[in-house]
């Protein structure tokens, strides 16, 4: 398969696969919401400028930087769509763990993850629609698959919003039960996502393999730009070293699992988009570990 054919490839799942995807999406969001506690937001209330700056960096700066990377690299439209979706997703618990390993401000990292996750039901679909429609090649591609922005906004907001509200309610009202339930929900959600990816990729991986060097190269550049944006945001905010490190990981580590599910469930499994999100899910762990090692080395 040549690179241009990526836009024509559809990773289409049968009805069983689609149901598994919907379940995976709701379980992933529910697991995040069940882990959110009032204390997670308390640090943000004490340092409001850091909160505002961090949210702006994640919801405005990162999509803008991604848009610039797309203009610079001029990838196939489906790959550009995948990049836009990744940049629109919130951070995840991996960013909190890497912040801890790098001796960053873990409380701030957890608080910012909580804030971005709580806003995801509205902001994630909105950002996806805005960025994908502003870039004309992607807008043209989406028009060819009869993509309807309003329907997408409503459907995705409901899919994200219902488990988010339910999880936060349970976590606030029954914290002990939420802690037990969260581990099981996270396990089943991850299992459902992995099953859906294996189910879909087993057939299509041979077709995607020839484009893998380009996918890896684009992902590396995009991820590096995300890490750099987090570092720059910390400098602009005049944050201390620990908080700057937290911002580096909050912007460099995105919830790529959520991105994959959205692409497969809501965008007819556009091959290039789903492929670049899958590559990101592996690469950002490698890059994040490397950044941790560099920071620890600097401390030493």
C-alpha cells in the first residue's frame, strides 16, 4: 500500500467490534472519573494562574502547535486527523506517574489531569471538530465520509459525559466503593480496548506496514513538539522546576487510547488516523521514559 492510499483505508469493525469499542470508551472514561477526588482539585484552587495556564496550554496551545506541525509536514489528511484527535484528548494517569519519576509536582499533575478529564466531555469533541474543519484537506476527507460535526459533538459528548458524571458522583459519594470499582473498571476497559485493537489490526496491519516509517517519524516530531510546548508553557508561567516538569508530561502524554476509540467508533476507522494514534500510544511511553531519564540525570 502506498502512502496516499491511507486515506482510502477503513479499519471497519463488525457490529460486535463496534459494541466492544463503545463499551471500551465508556469504561475508560468511567475509570478516570472514579479516580477523581475533591482533593485532586484543591491544589488548583490555591494556584489559579497555574490552573488557567495549564488548561490553556493543553486546550489551546497544543492544538495550535499540532496545527503548525501539520502545516509543516503536510501529511496525508487521515494522518492529520489522527494528530488533531490526539492533541484534543486529555492527559492520563501515565503523565502523573512519569511526573513522579521525574521528581515533578505530582499534586499539580494530578490536579491538571483531573481538570482536563472533567472538561473532556465538552472540549475534546469541540477541539476535534474545530481543528479538523480548519485544515482544508482533512475537512475535504471528512466530507467524503459524510461526517456531520453537530451529530459528532452530541454523540461524543454523551458517550464521554454520562460515564464521567456517573464516576465523579460515585467517587464523591462513595469513595471507598469507587476505589475498588475503579481498578476493575480500568482493567476491563483496557482489556476491551486491547481486544478491539487486536481484532481490527490483525487484518489491516499488513496493509499499514509499508507506511510505518512515515508514521513513526511524524509521531516522533509531533510528540517532541508536545513536550516542548509543555516546557515553554512552564517558562511563560514562571513556574518552579517541579511544576514545569509536570507541564512537560501533561502535554507530552495524551490519552491515546481514548483517541483510538474515538477514531474507530466515530470516524469510520480512517486507516491513517487510527494508525498514527496507535503508534503514538507506544512512542509517547518511550519518549516519556527518556525525558524522565534526562531529568534525573540533570538532578544528579
